[in-house]
């Protein structure tokens, strides 16, 4: 009689049971800012380089940033901590502390506002707000010989993926690669990279040659006083801001990452090292041109090529390495193009929804002095003026809730009391309620008194400005659903459709390293049936 698979496994000797693959000597953790699963799915058939190669590993098409605040800082904070923003404290790119001892009450997620002279726009970079350890910190706690390095196009990406006391951390500060680690020696690689990128920015960026599948996506769309959709990502000499929205920005980060791997001899020691690489150009292209035009096509085409070059370089060094690739969030296309494609509800948020405008209106109606409401956007956290007297605060809260709930562009508004009473989500991330998504972003010490969620395809940019025409930050799947890939040389393709979360990445990589973690201190779980990884019993 044929024995069941379970019984057969029980009769096998221990040596014949599944064994984990040996830990790699180098983990390369890559975040592609604003790489949604929608984009990955759309272009996958065109990939021929690094993204095509990585897709031959274990690819989770339905990875999720499970929280509502789908922004860069919260998204990166989940990737290598295994913790939702509600646990790790990074609830937004910027929040407000109305009791802060400075005139600027906005708090940037990666600043230390205690430093004299720091502000949310001119700040001292720091991981002080991240409340939990990263994978690199846990690796170093087990064996101090493990090294952690970060290279990124944004400081918040580098900081949130490496946390406290990495060995090296470098990020673009608008002019050069900089670090917040004042005692770390400056590698020769960084000095050389800064010289090279200065020369690159100083020269004009020539328009890129467009392959046929990108030319087919070229269509001019009017946005205010400009148009987007058929650009070739060229730029004027010396325009560092435009440089960020070109493939060369990611190429620069990958080149520095490769140089640091060589110079620091990462992956060549007795224990595993980690390098976190934050690639930011896709985000800047998405903000500047949207997600559906020729510009985004050129960006992804180039990213695929550059990642292929990077992986081939690692191969040439004979390194035993593993790659994890994901994203901090997705992004929605600009509403003007969405409407042309039949998304009738797509629109820009109305200026009257901005906290300053609504607060001014409520103040006039209720005869209250002061701003009444404080916030950075029509979408997300809103705070009540801390100087309001208790009776006035009650009136303001009632009036604000009524105004938001009656507004045709608002899907939901939650009070801090409501969210504090809401259980953390335990359902799959594709099925959680809006309240649960908002709860996963909620920290009672940092979140707003209200959390406002706009309806689908309402872009919280009332008037396009400073080159930004599209954005993200909503609780909807186009902003939350991202690819999650685990790959090692020789991996067997394993396409997975189940809904998983970015907080699952850290426990899965920890299992790859046979690194024990305290499950009570993380929100994610080890993902099963990932090649070479045996999850510990729960």
C-alpha cells in the first residue's frame, strides 16, 4: 500500500530530511522606490537583464506594504525590521509634534530634532526615531564581525534599512554622497564616486534612445502649464534635481555599492555581511512624469540593464551572495492620464481639503483663533491646534469630523481614539479593512488626532508644482502592492500568488542565516517554501 507523504517523511532518517542551504556570505537587500507590482507585471515581459534574472528566484507578486501610510520612510522601515510602523514608530515621512521646542513643529522621520538648529527641511540625519532593530543590528549582535553597509539615493531609505550603528552608510544629499556616521572612515570608493557624479551632473544629460516598446507608450498629456508622457529623460547641465529623475541616479548608487563591496571586501569574511541599496530614481520619475508614459518605460528598461550589470559584477568576484528585492510603496498615475484611460473618478484633491485651508474655514465658523488644524497634506495625519481650550477642542473636533465625512473626495476619517481601540490586522494584507490599514500606521505618540483617507485615484496634489505631477501615500492597492523577490545563484523559478507582507522579509532572511529572532517582537513571519530556507517552528 502506498504510504502518505507525511508517513514517508516520518520514516526517513534525519539526515535525509530537508536541510537549509548554507548561509550566504553576503546579503544584498535592494529597494526600488515606487516599484509597484502593477509596474513589475506590466513590464516583466520586456525585462532581459537583472530584473529578469531575479524573477527566476522566488517571486511573490502580491507583496504588500500592509499599512495605510504608503510613503518612503514607513515603507523602508518595514523591510529589514519585520515591524509595521505602529511598532517601529515611523508613521510617515513627516509628522508633527506641536509641543516641540522649536518654531518648526514638523518632524522629519530621519532627523534628530534635538540637535540645535535642526529643522524638518534642514536637518541632522539620524535613526533616532526608529524604535526597533534592523536585520543588520541582529546580525552584529550575534557576531560583531558581521558588517552592515547602506548606499541609497535618499537618506531615509539608507537609515531605515540599517538603523543604529552600521559600518558605513552613504546617501545622496542633493549634491554629493554624505553620511551621518561621523566617526566612520571615508572609503576611497566614496571619494571617487563623488568626483564622478559631480562631473556627470555638471554635463548635460542627453535624451535616451527609446526602444520600440517605450516609443509605443509615448503620448503627451497636458498637466497644468506643462505636459508629460513622451520625454526622453534628458536634462540641462548642472540640474541636480532633474538628475534624480534619470536612470543615471540609480546607476550611480549601484556603482558605489559595487565599489564598496570590493573595497570593504564584503562577503569575503567568515560570517555574513549585509549591504542595503536604495534605488530612488523610479520614485522621482513617477512623481515627475507619472507611471504610464515613455519616461517610466525608459527608467525601468535602464534599471533592468543596470541591475544585470551589477549582478554580473558580483558573479565575477566569485561571491556567495543572495539578493532580496522589493519596494517601499507603489504609486498612482497622474489623474489627467487616468481619466484619458477611462478612470472617470481620477482627480486632484481640492485645495479646500488641505488642513490649513479647512482649519481656517472652521476657525471662522467657530470663531476660533489660530490654525485649528495642522497637517502636511489632504491625505493622512491631521492634528488639532495644541493651544485650543478643551471646550473649543471638542467643538473643533466635531466640526472637522463632520466636514471630512461629508466631503465627496474623502473615503474615511478615523480619530486617534478609534485607531487605538482597533486591533492590529491579522487577516491577509489584501483583505484588511481601511481601519486596520490605518492602525498598522498608527503610533499614539506621533500620529495625528485624525487620519484622513481619500477615495481611490484622488491625488493629494491639488496644484502640480516643483515638478511633481503624481504621487502615492494612499491605503489603496496601487500604492501598497509591491513585488518581493528572494534569489540566489542557481535558484529555481518559483512564482507565488499568495498575499504576503514586507514585514515578512526580515524573518525570512533571518531564517536563511539561521539567526533566531524573538517572534513576539516582530509583526512578520518567515515565508515558507522559499528555496534553501527552512523556517523555524512557530
